[in-house]
C-alpha cells in the first residue's frame, strides 16, 4: 500500500468532507476487487483504504463520519441527512463476511499460494521428466538426449455465492456490531464451500480422466488399521521425493484413532540408548484437519508447498436489492475462484483397509531407479 496522502490536512476536514470521498473510495475498491481484462483482481479492505488515504484507522474513520458501530443501526445510516454515507453499508457487511471466511475454514493452511488470474479458464503447465537420467560420455562421443515432456491443462474456476435477507426489524434495531456477528457466520459458510472445492481438487485433480487423482497407499497390517509406522512409511518416502506431508486431513473417526495412537499420546522421559539421525528428515509433528469429504477409512496427507494453489478471478463482491413485498433487503455475496493441482505426489491417501503389498507406491513416487544411474 502507498503512503498516506500527506497533502490532506485532516484538522480542517469535517464529516461532510470524509463522506464526500466515500463513494469514490468504494467504487475504486470494487473495481480493484473485480479486476478487468488488463489487470488482475486485488483484495483491498476499507481498513486498508482509509489507512492509505488518510493515515487513520477504520475506527477513527467511523468516528469522523458519525458512526458508532456499537449503537448505530443500518436504518440510522439510511436516514442520515447526507445520503452519501450509505456507501459505507456494503463495506461494513463485506468486512464481517470476509472475517468469517478467514476464521473457520482450513484451506488457507493447505494451499501453496493464492494467485490472481484474469479469466475463468487458466492454462497451467504439466512437466514430466520421464527419461532424463545422466549417462557416462566417452571422449568424442555424442551426448545422449533425454526426454522431458511438457503438457498443458485447462483449469476452470467458478463463481460461488449465496444471498441473504435482512428484515426491516434487523435493519432498524440491531447495531452494526451485533449484526456483524451473524454476518461472520455467513462468511464461515462461504469458507466451508471453499474447503469443499479444495478437497475435491486434492482428491480428484483437475483432469477429467482422473489421471491426477490422489494415489491410494495401503498399510502394513489391515487388521490393526493405520499405525504410526504406516505414517513413517509415507513420511520417509516423501522426504526422499522432497515432499513434506505435515498436514493430514480425515474424518472425526480417523482423528480419534490418530489421537489414540501411543506415539501421539504417550509421554516419554529420558533419552534413547543410541541416537540415529535420519538425513532424509521426517516430520516430528503434524497438523490434523477434520473434513467429512475424506473417503472412509482413509487419511489424506498433503504437502502444502506443492499440492494445490488457489486461483482467484474476482474477490468477494456484494450486490443488494430492496424487496418491497416482504419488507426485506436482499444481499448477494459472490466469489469467482477455484483450485489447481500442482504436483501429483504432493497429496496421497493412506487407506487402513488396503494392504501395501496390493496398493503400493505408484511409479511416479518410485525414486530408486533415478538413483541407480548406470554410468558404464
């Protein structure tokens, strides 16, 4: 963000001066959030806007335009003599919804990046280093060529949204602070929808033929289910591939089973008789997220640095209309976004009801052939 406008002398500003600027500020923020064919969208809040323009906090800005969120209702704003202040209403609603979106969902913890894009169809690369192993070269011999295939995939992103109605009673008698509590819950629901979209891409990828689906890996002993050594099995292989499955997603039952493993609940004292330092390190702690979208009897292990990225074409947008027939104000919140699978080996499923001897590591997770380079 830019430095505050130092040419503005706020000591000479009256409430009417701040309100006069409000329409232009809101229109600027909406244009930035929507983006256009030449520029990608940008997330910007009213808090950031007033800090950049005036160098003050949002609370100070509300005070200067005559709003006390603890007491002021939406009806108070709509009946103020200066109608320009009404431009603040969608920003207040939006701020509460955004707070909810960021509060409960876990998708921000499992994505590598939130990339802003300029359309609903995004072309993403796919690189396959199928035969690029080095070879010994004798004097005057031709250097052999390996094969690195490059492909593309089209990733579609979608508009998701939901509308809600505010009755006249809510508008007339509920303060902005109290209203914000309920609007945050609406934002949480939008956030859950984003979680579901992220889970779908983690499990199924973006390819219609299912070629990017998360591989299913079995356990050593199906009678015992998922044991700590099964996690170690994946963690060790992941470390050799440069992956870190430090994020685990599963249902409630799987979470309880993991918490009940002795390795996660038993406290140890003292030191071991000998020390073994694994130079391909495995996680000594992991984060578990509960989501019902995980298949039964399976855990989803994710490397957040390489599994998926979020693609956003439009940030949260609000539109409102007055419905006279039932005395309500309808507000519609929409996001245009989606997720893209990055690396196939960055998200895997560990199944407690499948044997590793039958459901082992797929070929793209087999690293040993690359380590046995025949330099003859």
